[in-house]
């Protein structure tokens, strides 16, 4: 069984066994397994992969960075674990979106679909972990621009406290 197949079982002991038996795993294989582990319930699997050399800032080919995937899945626990292990809170995907861009887009879209104010659970976590709302995507749009344009005053007020020069 290969490492990614083991990860997809969400069984810690199986992943541990595959890692112990495979001495020739490269960083790319470990990092691809790390990306797959975002969907695992057992966070020990992700920690084990990181301890074996998986890159928390890895961007799989034709895919989004591991942190961005965790944001898209709403995995606050995974976001914290990646941050504790040195994840870049401002890593960008091929469109230039940071994890904060993605979180805000999801929160704003969800709020408009359900006719309520956006909840800032994931975006606030990222911001508290030093995500920078001034980073621009490939279209030149920062998170401050996004929340201003999409009428999200709670987020705008929060961001402008740290970045008043963007008022």
C-alpha cells in the first residue's frame, strides 16, 4: 500500500506502519500525502507526516496549497496545526488567493445565501495567526478591498485597526 492510500484510510497506525517500512519517501510524496490528510479526522496523521518531512507550504501540481484546502474545508483544527508547524499564512494559489481571501469569500457567500451577517470564524482565526489582509490577488484585490466592496463592516473594522493606512 502506498502512503496516500494509507492516509485516505484515516488510520493512524496504518500510516505509521507505511512510513516505517518506506525509507525512500521523498519530500514530494510526503507533501502530497499531507495534502490528502486535510480530510482526515485523526490529526495525528498530519503531525506524523510533518515529523517525517512533509512541507506544510507545499503546493500540489494543479491544486491549491495545503493551508488553502484546509480553509476551504473549514478545518480550524488543521489550520492551527499547520500554523504551529510554520505554515505561511499568506501563501497564494495560482489565482493569487490567500487563505484569508478564500475564508472571507466563503463566509460572505454563505451569509448572503442564508440572509444573515457573515460569521468570521475561519477568517478571524487566520487574522489572529497573522494573515495579512493587504496582500493582493492576481487581480490586485486585497482582503480589505474585498470586504469593503462586499459590505462586510465587521471585517473591515477589524482589519483597519491593524492597518489604518488603508482607510
